């Protein structure tokens, strides 16, 4: 059996369609995973206002150990 470019053989087109669908599904899964990771990163970086110090001298004292 030979495979040619622009073949009208339905077997070839079914295989190509199948590979395209598998590739699209893997890409979708990867995008969903990256989206979940981005949401977790954003949620982890958010700072709750109740946890912030309320003193006026916040940031004026820096402890440096050498």
C-alpha cells in the first residue's frame, strides 16, 4: 500500500482526522493544566488585607544579619 499526497482514499483521511483529534485533545488537556496552574499561582500571590501590618512604621525597620 502506498500513501500519496492529496489522496482521496478514505482510510488515509480517517487516519489523518483521528490523529488531528488526538492532537487537539492533548493540546486542550495541556491548556487546561496550564490554566489551573496559573489560577493557583494567582491565588497564592494574593495578599489578604487582614494580614498586613497596620502600623505606620511598617517597612522602616529592616533587620539585616551578616
